[in-house]
C-alpha cells in the first residue's frame, strides 16, 4: 500500500487533504442553515426550504457544463477562480442578516460547488495513472466522510444553529486551500495537462440520445426519487428536529446524526461494495431506495434518540448502496461513444435535491413538527416511487444483455 501511496501526485494529495478540511468546515455550517433560518430569522418552513433548495438548483443548471469549461480554459484557472469565489461566498453568509441575502449566498454556493468539484475530480483523473485512479477516488471519498465525522459536532459547539460565525472559519479555510493550490500549481506546472479543444455539449442532443435509451430513462427517473429521499436528511429532518416538541435539543441530536452517518459510511462502504460487486447493477439501487424510504418512515415514527440513530444507520446503508453503485451502473449501460453524455445527464437526478427542501417545508408548514408521521409518511412513499422505475430498468437491462450475448440477436 505504501508503494501506491508514494505514486500519488503531490497535487492530488493537496486536493484530497483540501477536500477533507473543506468538508469539515462546510459541515460545520451549511447543514445547520435551515435551523438558523427558522430559529433566528423566524423564516417559515416553506421559505427555508426554498432558500436551502436554491443551492442544488444552481448546481443542476451549471454542473453539466462544469467539465467542459475546465477543458477549454484549463483546470487551474477554473479551480483558482472558483475556490476564492467560494471563500467570498462564505463571508457573505457570515455577514447576512436578511433572508434574501441567504438566498443569494446559497445560490452562489451551489454555483461554486458545481464548478469547483467536477473540475477537481477531472484534474485528479488527469494526473493519476490508471492503476491508481480507484485508490485516489476512494481516498477522496473517505476524506469527505472523515471531514463530516467531526464537522457537525464542532459546528454545534460553535453555535451554528444560532450564529453565522462558523461561516467565517469556512471562508478562511477556503482561502488557505486556494493559496496552497496556487503554490502547487506553480511547482507542478510542467507536469499538468493543457487545454482540450472540444465541442460544447448540447442539452437537446444529450436528452435525445439518453431519452431514446430504454434502460437509461427509467434509471434517471428512478434515481431522481432516490436523490429526493436523500435530500430530506439535511433539510426536512434538520427543521423537524429543531422544531419538534418530542426532542429537547434537536440541533445537538442532528449534529450527532450527521457524524454517525459519516462514520457508518466509512465502516460499511468497502464491505458493501465487496458484497454486491457481482450482483446485477440495479439490485443494489433498488435495495438502497427501499432502505432510504424505510429510514424516512422511521424518522417520523421515532419518539427517542435510540430509534433515530438506528434510522440513521438504515439510511446510510441505503445511501452507500445508491451512490457507490450508480457510477458503475452508468458505465455499464452507456454506449462507449456517449459515456460523457450519460454521466453528464444522470446529474439531472439532482432535481430531487432541489425538490426535497421545498416539499419538506410545505409538509412542515401544513402539519407541524409535532406530527412526525404526517410529515414523513408522504416523504417515504414519494421516495419509494423510484422502485418501479428501477425495477423496469433492471428487467430491460437483463433482456438487453441476454440478447447481446445471444448470437441469434447479433444481426437483429
């Protein structure tokens, strides 16, 4: 293992370690935003949901072009501009006193994330040898979750649910991250790839190509419902715990739940991937969808911290099955000449992340945080709507691969 670690590019280590500290500070602040807006600014659940959702909406609209922009003008320029812009956004959060300022800041937050993160992953791919790519991307995923283990607990201790001060820390850390990246770019300039001249991706062409795929289309629709369920964890659940009369200190409980989620990912990721590596690719997604839906139902039924923590573990198992297997599935079903388009188009399932805070906010406004089942039963049922679509895709994929393997269908 030490031999492979030594082969990792210095700039790759900078991105991995920077990702860990970046997620540490953002998980100190961003997950508590919905609690801060409802508790301090006295925003309604619907207003809070819209303000939280706008970040994901901005990301959906921009992320399809993120990689293309960095191909045309270079990874360095895109990463440097976006990382320092991101730092400025955190200072806007820190200074905000009105709901509309938080709305603008969170829009910019989504834009910066949608540009910086895909570009950093593209750079990791550029500077890493093929035999080390799996290791590097697993290290990055582990770094994300390692940061989230401690970030929410630190954020709670700093009063993130009642203060914007943690956003100042986030801004300072991202300035430091940007400065270190700048130095590394200068030191490693000769070993970095240049610009790539490519045609701009066209949304209409992407939708026409993927929309005609009888397997991909139900996968896209089904995973949108999966992402919808996942999005309720950091939005609806946070507001529910902060407002619910059942839990005395919901904000503190939520910080522990976020940390438990990250720890569980670190513990179960490898065993789960190993256990399902030979399974039909849609089976883990179907199981993951069911587990996320079940956990959301349990959140609404829980009357104490023990069932809440059990629900987090169930949720996390579903999350890992969904998101560690999705890339493998897309790689398997995509036509070789259209893989970039498929991977770009599947990102539109993040519309689920846009809808989750809005739907959750409306349900909380309608039924109140004192009525958990009325809020979470519709959420669980809506999430489970992904299962029929994923099962349809499973049957079609099995049929397609059976026909491909059958010599009688080769010329069909």
